[in-house]
């Protein structure tokens, strides 16, 4: 569906439904952006965690029963 047609169809909806569409679209955009940023950050930090055992010291306790 072309962008202009989508806009035209949304314009036919009641205001409350239009607002819902806008809110959900913004949420989806923010979520995608956040996930991309987290993925990039994890990729940048991975070499540090692989090469520096001090960063993973507490993972030795992961299987401990407290």
C-alpha cells in the first residue's frame, strides 16, 4: 500500500482511532531503535568481556544455590 493511500485511509477514521495508530507507530519505532542501540552496544562490549575475566567474575556464582 502506498504511503499517501495509508494517510488518506487513516484520515477517514475517528480521531481516537487515529491517535491510537499514531501512538502505536511511535512505540514501534522507539522499540526498534532501542533494540538496535542495545544490539550495537552489546557487540561493541563483547570483545572486552571475552578478553577481560574481571568483567565476568560474578558469573562464576550463577549456578550457586543461595
